[in-house]
């Protein structure tokens, strides 16, 4: 009887030791899985950040290119306006310069 009780206690201890080993193995596996998942999340976050940065750069370059084209267009329009005004006053300017030249030389026409 005494040996049966001791044998039962020993079997129970072995079962508990096995349960403890299984729990520790499961804990290690869970930690490993959690670390792997965390690493994957970090990598995904870094990729998302790079993608977002790259998209922002593309958008900023496109906006800068549009603004550049707008400035060039405005400059060309202003140049055309000034050229038209200059051409409009060209004849008057020539007459004015010639008349001043004649005045200096005391020429009468």
C-alpha cells in the first residue's frame, strides 16, 4: 500500500514536471512568435514610411514642376506684353531720337 502511494506520488510529480516542460516550451514558442510578429510589424511600418516619403517627394516634385511651368508662362506673357508695348512706341522713339539728334546738329528739315 505504501509503495502504491509513493508510486502514485511519483507519477503525479512526473506528470506535473511534464506539464511544466510543456508550458515552458509553449512560452518560448509564444515569445518567439511575438518577436517575429513584432519584427514584421516594424519592417512593415518602415516600408510604409519609406513609401509615404517617396510619394510625398513625387507629389512635391510635381507641384514644383507645375509652379515652374506657371512662372515660365507668366514670364513669357509679361515679355510679350513688354515687347508689344516696345513695338508700339518704336516709331515714336525713333522720331524722338532723330529729332534730338537734329537739334544737336542744328539741322532743320
